[in-house]
C-alpha cells in the first residue's frame, strides 16, 4: 500500500496490476475518460466477464465515495493508518517447499 502512489514505476506491481490501477485512475476522473489504448491493453489481459466485474467494482466504489461525500459521511477511523497486507509473491511456494524439505 505504501508503494501505491508510485504504481506506474514500482516493481512491486505486475503489469496486470498496473493496468488495473491505471484503469481505476481513469474511471475516477471527472469526467470519466478511459483512453481506447488503455482499454485495448485491458482486453488483451482480461476476459469480457472479468472486465465487466472490474468495471462494476470500480464504478460501485466511485458511486459509494461520491454518495458518502455528498452526505458528509466520513471515515470512522477504524482502519486509520492500517491496511490489509498482501502476501509477497512466491512466498507461499517457498514456504511449501521449506515444509516439504523437513
């Protein structure tokens, strides 16, 4: 999460993750402007069903955020400074290999 602002250049994100984050940025702009080139790259990586789900999720989060903002709904602070840690790529495989070598 700390590297999220640098997702375009960070090696911590895969090509697919960078595309999704770029898409999320484009969908969050007002007005929404998703370049055809970006959508073409997304189509190369994801199926139609995956793109529908991704787009619906991004649209829902944008709706929710704007709705909350309009009504003055603010964060309750339950996760202030916290984030959900993602597993390091390959860590599960390395752990399994280590367990099997015992």
